[in-house]
């Protein structure tokens, strides 16, 4: 693996990140899904290449700058995906509301519910 192969892999990663962001802006779930899956695959390949080449040989200032820019781009993409997820989940709650029934063991705690008092006195005090 040569160092130029590392630059090519960085080009692929940057391109896939841009494609994922464009799919997110176009509101195309299939495009986002395919581009994010490809981005993940390319990121794993990039890590394998860096492990083979060695971190010291990858340390040119231009590559470090590209990796930092890619890192911030992926972080922005992740935030936007989380925002979109919250938006979709909120919409689903409106369209398909959850049932309001209590679960069988809701609020029971670690050892179950306290026993109800029977009889006339509801509270005993000393």
C-alpha cells in the first residue's frame, strides 16, 4: 500500500460524506441509507490502510488537515441524521399514537408494590 493510495481513499471518503449530506438535504432515505453504508465501509477500509501504512507515514500536514475536515463533516452529518431521526419519530407519534395503557409491572420498583392497607385507618402514627 502506497501513501498515494491513502489520498485516494480520503478522496472516496470525502465524496461519500458529501453524497450522504446531499441525500439528507434532498430528503431521500434510500440515498442516505446507501451513501452512509458506503461511508461506513470506506471508513473501515481507511482505518485498515492506516494500520498497514503506519500512523507516522500518514502524518503530512495536508493529510492531517483533510482528516480533521472529514472528521468534522462526519460529526455534522451525524448530528443532522439524529435531528432527522427525532423529526421522523415525532411525526410517527402523531400519525400512530402509542396506547396510553399502563404496563403490567409499571412503577413496581425492585421488590414490587407496597401492600395496601385494609381496614378503617389509612395512616398509623406513633
